[in-house]
């Protein structure tokens, strides 16, 4: 199984002068933490999609200790990283078409290992991860569920789609090989249609609408994680989330 990590964006809302995937928590960058966690759950291959300050990310990876790594790391560069993240996923289209299960991950998430383990071990071929404890608003990407089936996936779910409950997407997904290939095609359609500013989640939403029965979810409510988008997120991560994560390490 292969993991594709989306790490190309600028992260303007944080006000950093370096990629937010290089934010450090307890002395380790987010990228270091992803690699260590993926290795622990048995992933053999990591593809990192980079763009903003790509050379800085390359240097950070080159500085990692080579000993003890049992997985391979490859880089894909999205030169249009200032556009929508759908173009970062499109840059990895060839990786999505290699005929294997894929883990797709946002780079800007700090999380406890059991969250990733749940995704690696799930019997669900095409799987979302959701947390039912979240603050309502326009920022969280929500997965809406009706009768145990995902029916909507959006920051602003359609009001005409009934659901029993919603959860916030963690930003990690698992796709079977066939679905991964379909996702690659979907990103290319977005680019061809001039929708280069769309988030990659829109492409996933299209696949969900096309074949809702092909998707499922794992509920990780109660496990610690946080997406790092704003300065307040960094503060909360250090004060509240990281101490809880450390109990799993």
C-alpha cells in the first residue's frame, strides 16, 4: 500500500515563511511524524506532493536519518501550488493509476497513531475518517451519513440531502485501486474544465455522488487530532492535542 501526502500549499493563514508541513511539535516536523507513523502501520511507499518552497522540503527530507527507514519516499512537484489543491492531486495522477490501494493524506494534520492504524486496517475499500465532535461552521469539511451510508461531503453540505448525522473529515482517506484511478481522471476533468482553483475534496465528492454505495467511513471520535490552519491551531495543538497524542507514543 502507498500513501500520497498533500504538502504543496502555501498556508497563508498561518503567516509562516516556510511550508507548514515543516512545523515542529515536540522536536519533530509534521512530515517526520507522518513518515514514522506510516512506517509503523506497514506502508511501504510514500509519495509527497510538494510545491511551495519545494527545495526547503527536499532539504528537510535529505536531513532525516537514513537508518531505520523501511519505506521509500518519492517527490512529485506541483508548480501551480498557488491554485486549488485539485491540481496537487492531479500532479500525482500517475501514482493514483498504479493499480494499488492508496492512502491519501493532508500534510497539515497532527494526530495520534491509532487514527492512521484504523485507516490502514479497515476492511472498507473506500473509506473516510470522521470525528463527530466538531465545531459547526464553514471551515470543517463534513461527511454526512444517512442509514450508515455517506451521502454528502462538503464544507457546506446541500440542504436538500437528508442525513442522520455529520462528522468532520480528518483529511485522510483510503481508496481501492479502481477508485484511485477514477479519482485521477476526475482531477484531470477539473483542470480541463478550467476549475483549477477547486479543492481536491470536490473531486472526491463527485466520486461519492456517482457511487455512494462504494464508500464507507470509520469513526475516530475521541482520538486526538487537529488540522493546522491558523495560529490558534498551533497553540491548541501544543497545549491540548500533543500531550494526548504523546500517551499513544
